[in-house]
C-alpha cells in the first residue's frame, strides 16, 4: 500500500457508494475495497445466490437483486439503493454485457445480442444515473460527493474485430459520459468514464477463453485506479463547493 | 376544473396563473416561470422521492383482500421503516374512486396483514376504522425490497393508466420519503434549474415526507395533512438567510415546502437547519414568516391545499383566481396546471404591468 492508497482510505470512510455488477470482476473488487475502507456500500447483481454470498462475506454491505439492463428493474433498484444508504454519493456502473458469446464478427452477430449489449452497457447506466441524479445532485450540493464512474474499455476507442457489439456500446457510454459531465457542471455532479484495462475476470474469460491470466491485471489493481479517479473527482467537488461558499459569504 | 388524466409531468402547453402581492391576476405559459422570478430570489423545492406506498394484500384473520396505503412515518431515517401509519381500504384498487371504496374488514391490534412478500402486524387503530399503526417484519433492507418490488405509487381514479415510479419521481427526487409526489416539483427539470442559475435566481432543496392528499372519507380527510417529518440542510438555511439579507423572495415550490419552512421558522424570516416534524395547519389565519411566494398546482376549494392558499392571498383574490382557472380550462391534480401566488402586501393598489418585458411576456395576459 502506498501513500496515496492510505490517503484514499481516509477519504472513503462514511461515503455512500452504489456499485452495479457487484458480485463479479471489477464490481466485486470495488465492493470489497470500499467496504474495507469504511464506506457504506450497496451493490446490485442478477443472481440471488451470488448476492447472498457477497452479503455473507461482507457484513453490513447491502445486496440488491436486479438486472440493470431491464427497464422495469431500474427504479426498484434505485429505490432499494437509496433506502439502504439513505442517499448516494458515488455510483459505479460496472455491470457489463459482451453481447454475443463467443464473440462474433458484426455480420454474424444477432440483432438481439447488440440490443443486449446496448441495454446493459448504455441504457442501464443511463436509466440508473437518471433515476439517481436527484440524489447525486443533492450529495454534490452538500459537498459530500456526486460522482458517477462508468466502466469503459479500450474497445471503446480501438476497433477490435469481433468486439463490435461490446465496443460500440462502450464507445457510446464513454461519449454519453463526456456530454453528461459537461451538462452537469452547474450541479457539481461529475460523470467519469474509465478504461480499467484487460482484467482477469469472468467477463474477459468469456471473451477470450484461452488468454494467459498472467498477462491480465488483477481486478483489485484496477479497482485501486478506479478508486483514485473517484477520490480525485470528490476532492475537486469539495474544493469547488468550498470556493462557492467563500464567494457567497463575500 | 378538468382533471389532468395523463401522467405527463411537463406538458408543453401547461399554464400558470399568477396572483401577485397586489391581487393582480396574470395568465402565463408555465415554461415562462423563470421570467416571473427576479434575480436574487430563491426557489426552494422538496427533493423527496415518492414511495410506491400502495400495497395490495390480504387481511389474514378474515382472508379479505385489502389495499394498504402507507401514509405516515415518524422520521426520514432510511433505516426507520418498520413502523408506518397507514390507511386501509377494502377490496378494489385505484380504479374505483376512493369515496366509493368499501371499508376494510374490522381491524384490531395484533391482526396480521400479508402484503405480497411483506408481512405486517396491526399495532392499533388510530381512531378511525381505516387508519392503523402497522409494523413490518424483517430487516430494513428486506422491507425496502418488499416495498420496491410489490408497492405501486398511490393513485386516483382520474388517471386511468397504472402509474410507474418514473411517473411520480421528480427530476430532483433524492430521498424516498414521500407517500404521494411533491408534485409542484414536476415543473422543474435540469434545463429550468440551469436557467434559474443563469438568471442569478438561487435554487435549494429540503426533504419533506409529503403525505396523502385525499382518502375519500370526510372524517379522515379532516385530519389531513398528517404530521410530516422534514429535514432542512445547513446549506438551504444559509441560502434563505442570504436571500433575506439581499431583499430577495423565498419561493416555495409546493405546499410541503411551505409546511417545512414555516415549521422551522426562526427569527427574522429565516429557517432553522435540521430535522423536525411539521404539525401545523396553514390557512388564512397563519402569518407566514419565511415564505414569500408559492408555486403550486391548482386546487379545488374545500381541500386542505386550497385552505393553505389563504395564507398567501385574500379570499377575494382566491375567488377571482378560482373563476379564472375554471373559465380558462386549467387542469387540476398533480399532473395539472400551476399557480404562482405571492404573499399579499395588504395594499389594494393594482399594477398594470408587474413584469419586465421580454420574449415570454408577449404570451402573458393580465386579467383586467
């Protein structure tokens, strides 16, 4: 653990974070990391048994069963997250879908697989962020938080054959994040998009079954980078609110 | 008035009737709201998110179908969700007007209610066969899950299609504590909030557990509004104090905001930060201490919401306003048109033009 990690520890205590895809890969690493740092953590995932398992492993963490790619699930998920945490300072959209498994050339990809990738990687984060925007804006106004981190991929910027559904949906997510971030400047809500790199996760194993795990990052390493980015955005927010208060006082 | 029957929060053609401090009436397109406010004013809105507070189920002792409408909580704390005050209806749902809904089977302390995945016990009745204190079983997380998956937004027969949560959450919905939507907040979207900021009109929020607006039962309706918990942040209290200091107006978006701010009123027209419970009824006898103007829906005479308007304007002004609303086809209820009412100055002077002129004013019309 280096000095900036220890610094993050202090900054995370008491923060209310909601993480999608919290039973696998980067999402699970973030749930564990933030819980260990004393944050108040809620997560959502689709499989009841795995949600229950993570809750048993990490007492105090609130697990929600739901599928963010389903329109009708999003508000019940948002309501449970707000109920569990009493508000939200940080939202991490980590749940992702590859689209076709095994990966396929676009000409061989079923439309339904593209729709599934868009539903999980673009519409899900859009709907959930929109449902929670009031809470995130309130958190920003109170000088607590107001940060959304969308997990992207280098497939969002580099055209890899076979990654069409996934890459296109992640490119859309990254661009939506950039636009939304500009639009929310006045509210103090930051929308970030980060490529955590190729990680040794169940999703990557589905995409590249014969990959050598030693060439891949551990999700815990990537989670530290993601956490740094969130903490940096939180600090900027706190600084901006402080300046705002000083200006108002004058 | 015509009931607004579609759950559209911001119809393009929404209307706004303004009653200014002198009793002058003005018709305006509602989207022109920012033009009617002044630099230095402060808009305060309720950021409560609406619970799906209608729970269908069974009264276990009798096997009778019931609908429970959660209606009251003692605090806003998100882990304080075991106990609620609730109104219980007999068989049926929102499609039957509340005044025609049958009574539930006789309810007594200790009765079990099965509400989808939730189980609750009636602790006692609260002086009316429909009104009970109930207690849910299970952890707060399990209760939230049960409410989220089984509950439906409370709705009334004038909106025929079933409401979803996205129909009733305002753009600024943050804390799930309201039993019915704080619907004055439907007027606000992120674009409008940005426009206020650009015009140097401040914006702040508080949280107030907006309660049930009507039960269809005269004896119960007479008890409304119930006591409602609220929370005012330090930041919002400071914004009010600054607005006072610079001579701006505090504009409450919604009757719940009036209740919270007036319950928290301290000296010199400011509001105290912190948590509290609004217990007071606000009507023509109330001397408002914090709120200068109210943005609200259109309300039918005889309701507690309409009575609250009496704190802002004279009976004569409100009567003229009621005629204007009727004559000009304003729509009522939560998805309806709006009113902006400035607290009366007590003077009877009539102004010919209460507004600065800009693009929006060509669509505005002062009532002679």
